[in-house]
């Protein structure tokens, strides 16, 4: 019959990173920006799921270091199908898509908040991202 003490409930967001490993992402500059973006997220959250794919999911694992990422793929690009599948199956709070933006997009907004981290300097492809998604243009020095 003791009084309940107030406490803190610590919650961590359910974040998933989707990494575009298509052929257009195989240049070293895009890969460096992508891995730098993921490393920055790992410093903040310490652990999250990274899903790699091009037209299909090729790798899915919880990572604590960028050394655990398997850059598998290299084919065409269809991030729309991967995003819809991740949104439906994993049900995260947010999805961070690391891509060069040379892909198709879902027809409707994802349930999870979508953040598109663009590795490319192609502003035309960057502007084609959906208006309902948050867009971040990555640079080699820092995020803009």
C-alpha cells in the first residue's frame, strides 16, 4: 500500500533506414555520403534497422556500426515498393531513405514519417521527391 513514485519513461523512436543500393548509387561519392549519414544517426540512436535494396530488399539487419552494413544490390531502382513494404511490415515511426533520388516514389504518403536524404547534387531529381516527405540534401561536409 505504498504510494507510487513518479518516474521517467524513456522511449526510443522506432526508426528504419532504407539504403538505396542500386547501380546509380555505386559511385564512391554517393556511398561516402550515405555511410556518413548512417554513421551520424548511429551516434544519436546507437542502434537501428538498416534495410538495403534496389528493386527488392537484399539485406535487413539491426546495426550498431557501419561496418555491419552489406552493400548488396546494384540493379535498377524501385524504392516505392520497398518503402511500402517496410511501412507495412515493420511499422516504424519514421523511415529515412538514403538515395540519389533517381527512383520512383509511392503514390500516397507512408504511414511513417518519410525523410529523404539525397546523396546526389542533381537538383532536378531532388525536386521530384514527394511534397509530403521531408527532404535533406547531403553534402560531404555536413547536412544542409
